[in-house]
């Protein structure tokens, strides 16, 4: 349920004020697009280099996350909820002593567990004496979408809170939708990752099969793109799969994490997810092979290694 908004908080939000925590591969571009759209953004990042780049673009530096306490909206773009909880510990401790303005919003834009982000919302509400609300708004579109400001943003929020944040989201994304209450955005992202992860794995499997059979993978993908097998995943990840280019645009290990959220959510509603189950096993194998820090396309190398191991056993 949405909280009543303090007039001062609404005014500060209308003045386009925001805090941003996590200025990495995705967050740096997202924060830069807020600056381009006229937002006054105060950022914090663990490493100084990213913060220096942000400041050079016109952003303001925060000494620590706790110093963002009076921002009307604070965005977190960190690898997982455990990182967010650690980063926000001082912020919540400060709010427990002196609550923020009513209507303050904490926006989780990372890929996190739907169940865990709902629990985080309860803790934030308790620490802020009900004055702050959590919205989950994970994104899809990769580093290119983050840079271009064309991300798909999937929000879990009350309608009033979503409408207040719409100008903020629109500065970072091309497709912005409210999917339901807190946790709905994270579930939508889990579904997104189910499709992206298993489609990438299927394309990698097809590439290995085709190449071992003497076929040109790039030519195969060109034909596939013109038929029913064509997809955005093929368009974006296909060239990297064909070229065996595993330079990271985002670590592949996160796909295993995201698919674990699919399994968790499916278990809660007793839904069968055979593709997610197989995908989670494959990306767990990718991590076991030490490929987790490479690009998602490295799942092709995982399959190649499995093929090599199988041939050695014969």
C-alpha cells in the first residue's frame, strides 16, 4: 500500500533530486542518463574511478550511503540484495534515529529475489517508522540499453508511487511498466532471465553442433534470424556466440543467480519449470568451469567443454 506523501518530499522529487548507489557497468550509464535529463544526482560507489567519471559528467559525490538520507529517492544498482543491505545499513540506522520525510522511496533496480525484496521492504518501513517505501524496478537491455537510455524497466510498486517515479524511470528506459506490488518487478525480471538464459544456451548448443558438423555458425545464425527462430537474443548475443567473443558486457555468473530466483518463485506457487531447472544446472556448470566472470556468451565454451569431456570418456 502506498504511503501518504510529505509535501517537502514531493517538492524535492519534482525538483528532480535523487541519490544513486552503484555506478558500475550498468549503473554508471543509468545515472549519466538521469544527469542528461536534468536530474540532480548525488552518487556513491565503492571504487573511486567510477565516482570520478560520474563527477566529471556533472554528478555530485556522496561521502557515504548514509549521507543520502534526505534524498527523496535513492536508487540502488548493486549485484544482489545482500550488497544492497550491507550498503544501506548505515542509512537505515540513521533513519531509525531520525526518520526521513514521509514518502521517501528506495528503488532497487538490481536483479534480486522477489521474496527477499519484499522482506527488505518490511525492514525499510520499520527502520523509517513507515516513512520510506521500497520499490523494485529491475531492468533488461544490457549495457547498451543502459547507455542508450532504452532499458526495459519492470516495476513492483503501488500505483501512486509508480506515477511519482515515472519521470525518473523514463529518463533511463524506453519501456516502463508497473507489474503489480513490491516483488512483481523482480518476478518479471526472473521471467525475463528465464527466456534470455535458456535462449542463449540453446543458441550456444546449436552453434557447437553446427560447427562440429562443418557448418559456418555465422551463416546459420543469419538464416535463423530470418525465420521463426529470430529473436532479440539472437540479434544481440548471436554475434558474440559466433565469434566466441566472451569479453564481459556483464558477468555470466549472474544468470545462475537469476535462474535460482525462478526456481524459488516457482516452488512458492508449485509451478513446473523444467527449462529453468535445466538452465540453472548449465549455468552452475559454467561457474564450476571458472567462466563466471566472462560474458553470458561463454555458455558456448561451457558446452564445448562438456562435449570435449564426453568425447574423452568414449
